[in-house]
């Protein structure tokens, strides 16, 4: 069984109305100190708005430098087993329109490291302008962070 405590979760973009409005809505920049990073995009209300998602490998949390990288994605329908993983190029993919939408975006650490970087960010550029309620959850898989030791003072 996968040690779920070895994963690190980040609320990368808090759920908000019209989440992907404007030129680009971005997640937090997250250090990928594990096997890779998964972004989970979920939306509620918003049947016609769409966004094109890209993943950036970044040099730091600012970021000062970044490069778009290829990644894997899977649009999740009512049964998570009824869709397949698809490789997206660095130009990204445009999500399917519809309410109650979810997709998983997976970036292995070696794709980020190949650019000489250790951080990642998910960008969503609005393709069809129509408000969509949504957010982004990020999960660093099998993080190499060590748990903080607990000091017991007696």
C-alpha cells in the first residue's frame, strides 16, 4: 500500500467563482521534492467556460525563470476508470466544457528536472469566456521531506 503520509498536499488555487478568468490563472509555485506532482482541477457551476492548461517548470517560488513542459492528464468522468491518461505537449490541453468537471494532471519530477528546475506551477488560460467556479489541489507524490521531529520537554 502507498504510504499516503509520504504525499504533500497544497491548496494551490482556492475554489472561487470565475476561477480561470483573464489571461492566465495560476496555481501556487510548488517545490517538487518527490517523485512528481499531480494537480487536480475541479469545477462546479459553469457549463460553457473552458481553459487551456499548461505546466511550467520553475527555478524558484517567484518564479524568475520558467519553461513549459509536457505532462500527462486524465479527464475524470463519473467513473474514474472510464477515461485514459493522455500525454500533452508543452502547449497543454483545453479542458472539456461542462459543470461538475474534474481532471488530473501528472508531471513526473524528471520532466521538471530536465529543465534544471525543482518547482512547478499550473496555468489555466481562459479559452471560452464564461465564469466557472473552480479550484486546484496539488499533491507532491512520495515527497522526500522528512517529518519534523517532535521535542518533548519535561
